[in-house]
C-alpha cells in the first residue's frame, strides 16, 4: 500500500485517544472485572482508547469507492422526499423499514457480481501487513464505535439533554440499519466474496458448500451512511471528516473481501435513507 498516513483526528477529544490509551491502565480503579463485565462497562471511547487507530489508507486508495458511495446521496434524498410527502415525520420504524427495503435495487446479475469478485481478488493480491492492520481496525470500529465517538465530541459543546437525545437518535439509526440489512441479506442470499473464494480469507474456515455469510447489502456501509448523514446535519462543517472516515470503512470491506462494490453502494443507499428518516422524525 502506498504512503499510508497516520490518522489525523480533527477534534481534541479524539486527538487525545492515543495518549489516553497509555495512561488508561493507571487511571482506572485497581480491580479486575471479569471479561464479560468489562465488555459491558466499556464505552465506545474506552474501547478506542484501548485500541487506538493505526495508520489508515491513503486518500488515493479510498477515493474510488467513496465516489460510488457519494452517488447514492442524491438518490436517497429524492426517494425520502417521496416518503415524507406521503407519511410526514411521524415515527413508524416498521413501516419505514419495509419501505426502505423496497427501494434497494436487486443484487446485480451473476455475471456482474463475478466481475466484482475478480476486482476483490485482484485487490487482495496487493495486501500488506499495514493494510491488513488498518482494515481490521476499521472493520471492528466502523460498525458503531467511531460514529458514537464523533457524536460524543459534538455533545461536549451542547446542553446535556440535547446531547442525550441525539445519542438515542444515532443509536436508533444504527440499530435500524442492521435490522433492514439483515432482512435483505436473508432475502437475497448473496454470499460474501470470502465464501465464494475461501482463499481470500482462509482464517474464516469456510466449510465446502457453505452459502453464507451473506453480504448484500453491507451492514458497515449502511451504518456508516446513516451515521454520516445524521452527524453531518448536526455539524455541517465537520461533514468532510465524517465522509473521509466513511470512505476508509468502505474501502476496508473491499480490501479484506467482506464485500464487493455493489454490496457497498446498496448499503450506502439504505443508510442514507435511514439517516434522512432519523433526522426528519427527530426534528433536525
């Protein structure tokens, strides 16, 4: 991988994470919780303090998939305007989830998906130890924690009740993204690239003839898009940083053969819709 850069966090609360990680063990109360209790007690901030980000991918690497994802934004806004016109801004998660699922295009034809798989196979040949480390960190933290941490940063500057409400709203958007993705994956049954070609991720130990896990649409993409849409509306001047991190997460899923590009764009469209929905019903 060319010119991996050290991640540059734009805000003080995140910039101090690496330093905080070193001091964290000295500052915690001196008692030893069980593994299960420790997992329950750790916040997103704590988890990233314990596992600070490595150098992530260069802009030149993440830009192509980022452009594909960005193209979903206008589509989502136009589609959501139709929902809003018909249903207003009353919360109805069940109805909206069913509607949003119908807006996601069917998976590409077998020939196109095979071509996408070949692209992932070629990308896998370029993997480096540094790239794998970056992708592993992004896969772990790109689900929820990095977005919660960005919101935590925003909450430092606003009244506590408002911050509490926005935390609940982001949580709801992330949860709904997972729910709808899981429903679509079960319906469309598109095997992940590492299932189609187990040599892409031998550590997964895929059994011969396995059908899943399924990868269309990408949950990472849906959650990232929902979070970025929501966070960008709350703090527009930070939107560029959020989109950059989104692109990092998306590229990591291609890099480690978790998804092909159509999984990413479908997930992004869904996430953008869910972000619009959460913003509308919460009055932002």
